[in-house]
C-alpha cells in the first residue's frame, strides 16, 4: 500500500503529464461531453464544471443530482486553485503533513474541501494552472479517477 506521500507524488506526475497544448471553450465542451458519456457508462450521475480564464466554460448536472453536488464542486475547485494542484493532491498532502486546511492555510472547511474531484488545467510553456476540471457524483477518489481516465483515453494525454 502506498503512503500518502507516494500518492501525492503520483498526483504530481499526473498533473505534469496531463498538460494541454491549447485550451478553449470547444475543448471544454469535448471534455465535458466525454465525462458525461463516461459517467453514463458507469451508471452514475455526475456534476461537472470546467472553469478557465476566469469564467465557466462548461457546467452540467445529471437529472436527479442534489444541489450539494454543485456546492461540493465549488469547494473542490477552490482548494485546487488555492494549492495549484488537484484537490486529491491537497488531500494527500494534508494527510502526509498531519494538518488540516485550516491549520496549514487558514482555509474554512465551509468554503474549501480537500477531497478528490478537481484537476488543474495546465498549458505547455505556461507556469501554473489556468483553470480546473471538477466533478462530483462518485466517491472522491473515483471523481479524480474519471477525469484522469477520460483525459488519458479520449485526449491521448
């Protein structure tokens, strides 16, 4: 079994590998539609938010989803933007150092959450993330996993 530190390093490897040459609203639409199709193939509801360049490029919520999925998306997205990493990276990072978000970064757990499901959008030759792909609807590690699966399989990243 991997340690929290090893899992954090795995998240960093994914972030460094899954980098876009370019990103726009058409790419957000393709990714969003691929995530919807993948969730349906797994017989699961999903909420999706793709945010870049300071604006929402794609948002979707399956029929029957609770409003809490959209609230969770906002909290996951905020921790990813704050940390500059995936929200699952933040989960493993905090576990590795034995601290809470409040202790480490003075972040309110009512506004931020360190669980999987938000992944940074990075561009080649650009420092830092330009946005996030965020999902909610599965267990938090599966929320992260569906993003990785879709990007690797459908976008050959």
